[in-house]
């Protein structure tokens, strides 16, 4: 079991990620671009950005103490899937930023996979430090990505 103080610290870090990255990604819904309602490429990028932000929210809502660290695996898969979808919709326009985020999410997955069981012989604290550092890496990469995407989504 992860100590409460460590969980609180990780939760605060992840919430900080959300606050720094997750601003509104929406345009004027009253615009009619004459395409019969089909999403434009830019709208798809914003939709995929929202999906990615939802995956981060899923991470922050996860109660690791109640569900265990294995519950992180599907959440990390959602983050990976959302990153891949954004990469597909955004194309080369933000390729470097999406690649950096994908790498950061992979590093977070590795840190979670390497968490010790948290028993008396091998406390989870040292592994959680690596998870916290990996979350910070995701935060930085997501902020860089948001800096590229957000202006177009707010237009």
C-alpha cells in the first residue's frame, strides 16, 4: 500500500499537470463552415486534445490506494491511445511535441511497471519518486504540446 503522504503528493502533482495544461479547447459552435457538419482537421485535433486531457483526468481520478497500482495500467493505455490519436490527427504540424509527450508517457509507464510491491523488504517510496519524476516529464511535454495546439483550438 502506498503511504497516504506519498499519494497526496502525487495527486497534487497530477492536479498541477491538469491545471497547467487543461485550458478550454473549443471554438465558436455557431460557425457553419458549409461542410455539412463534418469535423475539419483542426476540429479533429481539438477533439483529440480534449480526449487526451480526459485521459489525464482519468489518471487524477484513480484511487490507487483502493484499486492498487495495477489499476494504473489501463489508465496509461488510455493516455498512450489518446497520444497516438492526436499524433494521427495533427500530422507533422506538432510531430516533435507529440513525440515528446509519447516518450514521457512511455517513461511514466516504465516507472509504474518498476514499482516495488511496497512490502517491508522493498518499500514503494523510492519507486514512487521515479513515478513522480515521470509525471513531471509528462507535465512538461503536455505543456509544450498545449502551447502548440491551444491557440488553434481557442480560435
